C-alpha cells in the first residue's frame, strides 16, 4: 500500500500531461472537441500501473496523429481493491455518478462477471483486455467486449502437441479459482480429440504453502503419468517449478507444457525459476515484431518510470484504447448524457441508460486495424485469435520451435508451404529441435512404472502340446514361468504402449497343474472379472466376442486340414498327351493340315514334287505339313509366297515343340507325392474318422459341418497327432494354420496341408468389453508386427517350420492351353488367308479371260479347276529345264534337241557309246550354243 500511495500522484501528473493537447489550452480544447468519459477499473499495483500507462500512451499517440477527430476520450480511474465487491462498487460509481460511456477493465475474470451485468443493464460497453477466462463467454452480453484472447483459444494447440508425441494420458495442474477451472472443459475436449485421457486432476489453491505443493507433487510421483499441463498465474507457477525441480519431477521421463498464464508473464519470472524450467514447452499467442512495436517498447522504457515491465497485457490495453477511440469517432456521439430511470432509486437500479451506448458498441464491433499485438478484429464480441507460438524454455529465456494455426495445425514456420506441410511428414517433425527436461533432445515417453498401481491379472492357457506358442512351467517354490511365441508378442506389445502397464501372469489351471477348461472357459474368465487380460494362442471367434473384446490379430488366420501323402506310382501310358489341352491339340492339328493344304495350292502348278496321282497329292499334303514339325521335309518349295508362309510357320512350330518338350519333361520328373484326401465332403460321405485339438474351437466347427460326433478323435500334442495319422485311426485332422505349419515343420515328408477350408481371425489379446486399452494395444500390435522384432520372435519359437509344399504345389504341373499360344495361331491364320486370297485372285484374273464367255458360272469354275490342275508352262521352274519344257521322255532335253534334224545349224552329233558326248561333240555343242546367244 505504501508503494501504491507513493505512485498515484506521479501517475496523475503523467496522465494529465499525456491527455492535454499540445498546442491548445484545456478551455480551447474543450470548446472544439467532444469529451467522452471512459472509466478505468484497475488496481494500481505494478500490473495496473503498467496497463494504465499503456492506455494513456495509446490515446496520446492516437490523437497526435488524428488531431482532426472531434471526440476525445477522458479516462477516469477507479481501483477495485482486488476483489469482486470492490469492482462492483467502483463500477456502480462510474455508471451512476460519473456516467461514463464505456469501461475499460477490470483486471480479473472474477471481477468482470458482475460488471458485465451492469453494462448490459446500462447499455455501456465493458471492454476487458485481461479477463481471459472462457467462462465469461457463457455470460457474455451484447455490451461485453473481450479485447484480449480467451484461454480456450490455446487448447487445440496443446491437444495437437500431445497427439504429435503420442502421449495417451495427461495430468492438468491448475489453480483452484475461476481462472484455472474455466479452461478445463475446453482442455478436456481437446485432449479427447487427441486420444488422450485425464487420469487425475491436480488442483492447487492460489495461497497453498510450499509443503502443500510438495505433497501434491509427491502424489503425482506415485502415478505412472508424466505429462503435465500447467495452467496458473506466474507467481504460483514459479513456486511449483522450483519445488518440482527439487523433488525430481523435472526428469527425462517428464513432459511439462505451460499455458499463456506463464508464457505471457515471462518478464516476472526470476532467473532461478527459469533455470528450474529447463525443457518446459509453452504456448502463447503470436505477436509480430513490427516496427511500431519496437518503437513503442523503446518509448515505454524511457518515459514510464513506475509500474511493471511491459507485457502482452499492456499491448492488448493499448489496442483496446485505440479501438475505443476509433469507435467513439465513428459513432458520432453528441448527446452523451444518460437517460435517467425515475422509477427505481436503489444503488443497483438507480443509474440510467447510456444514450450513446448502442451506437458505440455497434461501431466498436465493426472496427478493424493493425495494432501493436497484431490484427484487431472482433468476432462474436471477442478479439480474433492469432496463431499460437510454441516455445521451449532454455537457458534464461525461451526460443520458438514452431507455430499452430487453425488451418494447418502445427507448422515450423508461418506461411510455410511444401517444406512444412509435406504429406509424408509427421506432425512431430514439423517442430524445431526441443530441449526436454533433463537437458536431453530425446522426447519423453510420458510415463513410468507406477509405484502404487495394482498389477493387471493376465490369464494364460495351460496345455500339453504345441508349447512353442505358450509354455507354463512350475518352479520348486510353486512360482511359474510363462514363455512362448504368444507371450513374447504380448510383452513386446505392452512395451510399445505409450504408457506403462504393470501385470502378472496367472495360469488357467487347477491345483494339480492341469488345464482348468477349454479356451472358451478361459476367455469367459475375463467377463467374470477373474482376469483383466488373457494372453496366449486365443483365436478371435464370433461367439467369444459377445462377452469380451479382442484386439487386432497378430497371426495369420484360417482352419485347414492335415492329410497323409502317398507316392503315386501308377504309370500313365497316355502321359505324352497331357502337356497340351485337347483344345490346343485340335488347334495344332488343324493348323498343320491348313499349312500343308496352303503350300500344295501354291506349289501344285509349278513344282513337280507336288504333282502326281490324286492320293499321292493327298498324302503329300499331310506328309509335308507334319514333317515340318521335326523339320524333316525333303521337298523343295519354289514359290516366294510358300517360303514366306513357311518362315512364320517354322517359328510357331519351334515354340510349340519346345514348350511341349519342357512340359512333358516336368511331368515325367516331378515328385509324385499326392495327398490321400483333398475334399472335406469325401470324409463326411464316407464317415471317416477325423482329429481335432483338445480345447480348440475347431470341435464346434466340425459339428457345424455335420461330422458325426462319434467319428471325432481328440489329440493334445503333435506326437499324438502323428501317431493317429500314421496308424490310420484318423484319415485327416483339422487345426488352425499356425499349428499346422509348426506340425509340418517336424513331419514335412509325411503330411501336407489342404486349405484353408474356413476363414478364422487369428490370435488376439482378450480384454473386457469397453476397455480403453483395446485401441492402444491394437495400434501397438500393428507397430510390432510391422517391425523386425516380429520376425525375430518367429525365428526364435517357430524356426523349425520348413517350407513344405502344399497340396497345390504337390500336384503335377498344369498342361499348356490354347490361351498361351492363340496369338501365334492368329498370326499364322491371318498370313495364310492373306496369301491364299492373293494367289486365288491372281489365278482367276489371269485365266478367267480364256474361259468360254457363254458358259455358266459352274462351267467356268470347272474349267478353271482344270486349268489349275495343269502345269504352268510359263513358270520359270519349267522354262529353265530346256526347250521341251521338261517333257523329254526321261532323256536329257539338250541331247534330244541335238539329235533332231536342223536346217539352220551343223549336223547333229551322235553321242558316244558311254552315253556322254565326246570332247569334240562338247566343243561343237558349246559353239552352237554361243551362236544361238
């Protein structure tokens, strides 16, 4: 109080100097301007003095640049003495006695609630630049303006931070007053959208002693959650962090997030407090570092000699005064008197109604400008929220690590595009480097093993066989050891959770250490509350899901059949026909005949090899076509069309024969092990005995398939199953795929798997219905199954599983069908038909003119067929054989011509007795031929 009484006179002098016109006397100013009375409700402590100084400087700066304005705001200050009643009293005084047109203030949200009601009744705008509690929104009237920012505007940024680091539990720590409690409904909703729960709320009274704070922190240390959101004013927060550092809660396992209740008042934190807050992450509303702001900070530090350091509340106060000055001018206030209420005379109802209030609040709602704290615009009576800056406490201050916007969420830089908003980037990667408590860059997991939490009871099955999945052994002291593939998966999943889970295994067994029931009974124990979780080789089945919840499966699914294999020694005399399907055989045969017929047509008139008696020519067609299959034909072809067709046909024959050879070789050499049974219906029709695993749901599955219950044989181990199959007591056994693969790893050469014949959902972890852990455990299962650790566990426990051939791979190779070669046959057919059409068209065009023009069409066709059957003596193949066209009675055409009498040449020489010309005769023949040329 002594400090306050000492500072008030100085403030009054400073206020008078700021508000007085520089060039005009007060009387002249009053004659030219309209004074607008504005009440200011502030406690004149350090904070109040700082805020009032900012209000005064705002009006001085504004009117120095807007000297032509007719209105002038005149501030009247009333200190409320830091309580609700005092704020109400000074508010009534300002409304009734001073008749102000607007009120700036009060400082606290608790003081503002009653003033809002007074402003609504008197139609006087209540403009608060420091009341941040979201609870005021529910009581907001048309005459309440929040020129500051609601605490609720930062909760979405906090929720996104929690979600970015995968924390699933958060403990809020807040003051036990309206300021602390007002944010909690909004914070709870934001954390819920981030899939985070609030297991506990830590509420600390504003006047709590250090011992009380320390006791509350020790209580938090007994819990597993290590993610804390602190929402309190800086004086209480300073004490909280000093004590938290002393008791060891600022460790690398902890994550601390503070709201703007702390980050907005960094100027008031001691150096020792900042040292204890190393690694804390905070959020605050972003204030752009404009030239105007830097200039104001310089002037403020030089002109203001009293009050606290400048904070964001001072900037909000500066902008609120500027907005009110602009609105007063826009409203064109002239009659600023109150309309008195003559019917009521009490202090609460005796004041009148402001005549300029409605126009002033309307003008204020439409006022927009760029202030010291950024853009000023009212949305539903509240200042529009700017982006949220995310800061990290390091050294003796803070540094920015990112931002949060409503449109983009967390970003590393404002107005960032591709770099920060990459679709493949995670939200966490969009933040800068963060120093966490303990001076580490590794983000805390946010939980520890609790010291006071009850361990979860995990039921596990007890079984005699297939212990690679779950194995329970009892020690000499009656303690148990639980291990196996499913147990390793369960423990890996629990370790991958974003929080700690303490548990213990409880075997589902009688005192004599035998199984206490089947798997249905085991899962039902969760419904009864005897177990909290069931881990092991428990299959996800529809009827079980009616009373328990399952996680996502972590194994493959399906029910299959195990059957013995036998060596197929039967010889098949017709195996050479199997490489090709009958469609391909028929197509190939027709293609061979077509090619032979086509070549005969092209060669018949010009090639002696394709002439002769009728049946000789028919045989030639088949002989020539099929001899091309092994390229053994001796007949030469002389037509270029024939050669073109044969080039393409030889390619087809080569591909077809090579494919046939490969397929036949595969059929002759493949292993001839075949399953004894491939059809489930065969077992049912013949009433064969089949096996099932003891305690498995497969028994119910077989009954649904109409297997005779007397034919169902139970087994409890792989060895027992091998004995039943080998002895022939059962024809097949049914089990789930993971068990079958493990069994085949030991007996791969004797048995095979048929199926799966029915879909199942694999192994899952059992929880009570509605358990909140199901979602988190399912996500952890996905992380584990997609990592390398899953493969390591499979090699450890199921490493003996061999890659046995299944029933499909054991069958003979499939024969080749027409679908594999139809393109080749299409090419041959198109080329062959094109050649045939070309040749027939050419033949008809050359010979049709020689036919009798008076003959009928049929007679012409017959005549053309006769011409086709004749030799083409104009062909080069007959011309080159000699002058007689090749018809020389078996003798050399040249000798015949020499023996004929001539009139234009020498006497014909006579051949020698050996049948060959003598040397003299040869010279004469050569001379004769040269003369003919």
